[in-house]
C-alpha cells in the first residue's frame, strides 16, 4: 500500500501544496479537503476586480478542474475536518467518514474577526472572506446606496474604492488616527486618505462603533460619540484570526496560529501547516511571524510539501504584499518595525513615490506607490542586507539598486 497524504484546506496554500507534491514525484494517495463548495480559488480579487465586476467568476479558480483530475488529486469540496486523532494518525470529517494519513498538512487559513457590538448580525451587515461573501456584497453596491465600512485597512479601503466606483456614498470608519496604520507609515497613509477623498469617500478617524441600528435590516451605524450614520449596507473589515481550532483541539502548539519550524513542521513530525494559519520563523529575522498574503502561502506550502517528502528546503523569499485602490498600486516588501527610520524617496504629490525603512543603515522594508521600478530592486536589497547611501537612496533620479 502506498502512503496517504491529506491536506486540510483548499485555499492558496492547500492547492499549492498538492501541486508541489505531485511535481516533486509523490505517487501515493493525495486528498485535498475544502470546506467551501468551490474548488480552490484566489481570495485577493474578492475585494478588488471581482467585487467591482471586472473579473468574471470563472477566472477566480487557481487551477482548472482538469488539473486535479489529471494528477489524481482527490479534491473533496464541502467537507471539513472535525478532529485529529494523532495517536491513530486519523482525521474525522464532517460527513461522518474518516481518513488515515501518513502525512497531514493543515492549511485551514483564517476567519474574519467579528464586530462585537449590538446589531452586528442584522441583514445588510457584510464581511468579506469568501466568494459568496463578495457576491452578496456586490449585489448591494447599487448607485446611491449608503455604505459604511468599519476598518481602514486593506480590505476596508479596497471595498470603499469598489463602492465609490459603483456610485455608492461610502464612509470609512477607522478607530486609529490614520488609515492603514498597522502596515505603513504616515506619508503613505496620508496619500491614500487624499486619494479616497478625491474619489468621494468620507473618512472618519478615531471613530468607535457603538451599535449597528435597524429592525431586521441595517439602517445605520451609531458611533460612541452619539453620531448616527444612515446606511443601507455595512461592511466590517477589522482583520482576520487564524483558524487553528483543529490544531488546538489536537494539542498541537499554537500561539496566534499553529507554531511551525522553518519547513512548516508542527510539534508532531507527521503534521505540517502552511498559509495564514501558520506562525513560522521569518527569513528576514523577526522571530516567529504569521503572515497573511498569497506569496507567503505559496512559499510555505512549497516548503512544507517538500518536507513531507523528506526534503528540507525552507522558504527564504522576502515577504511582500500589495493593494490596488482606484488603479493605484501599493506594493510592500519586507517587514517594518516601529523603530525603523523611514526615508521618503520621491514626492507623494506626484502620485509616484516610495518609502524606505532603514534599520542600522540597511533596507528592512519598502513601500512603493505606483513605483514598480523601486519594488524589485528594493526586495533584492532587503535580501542582501547591505548598508545604503542615504542621499542616493532618497534621490529618485538614482536607481535604487545603486544606492
């Protein structure tokens, strides 16, 4: 009998791990379990091109159905794993069947954080994590609709851009003093604040939601200061949390995600984890980090798949992220710390600039706004870790690679 490898979670990491296992020569039984009814699909477009209607539904799929059939990948959708029996190496499933495994990969992803206020369960209150969420939200983005968006991070702002494009009257509520404060510096935040306001979006900083009001269906949002904002739709984008319940119940080490080593191995040598649910030593040296991005999911999945086959090859790519709002692309590489020295490269008023984050004179991270020419050299400089010439680095006329 050949070995059986089971992957729980049919998102970006799970689909990539299955593809990598076959590409690396695994010929045993390979089962890919997905809780959603759809085959694996890409999530980033849900708040961007798919939400705006620019991307057809069939284009969401990561692979065509024939890919899984041709490679004898048993794709089982609409099935969740409910328990792991580590002693027996057995997985219990929601359809009351079970699977024995030789190796198990947990790619269970993350779930949205819910807004803990009265009225958060009213009809018309939306979260955005799945394709079905995006379809339901898109149906409500009618011209003239009043849309209140709770959270000024990537998701909230991308939804605001889609709402504005659809002719809605959008308001973004951000509890902090600036938008995207968790992921970028003040000049980038201010640039995007101006961009949204120019497109008709109202931004309210320091806004705390007290209740969501309505009888059966949402009618408005009441803030802590008593202000009531009328709304036909409310979209909550206040972050995600790792879906590590399955691992916790199996007594696998967890702390804001499943703790894994450099190749995705958990505290049980037969069980691995990858993607949004995994917390792993970071290649740029910041200790254990849980990253929420496609690039990381792909890289971790490839490393974990190889490790399941006995090949130790950690993912060493510098982390990177991106956001598209009104056609303006923000790209971020590396992981900045509050103690890093930000260095502005270019003029934000031009609509094309970068911010470098220096740590001991070396580039630790970079934000680029419609400045692709800086992004790839910046990513390379982060990996190299060499000391930069500040004057050259700040001068957009000097190629960043020469700084």
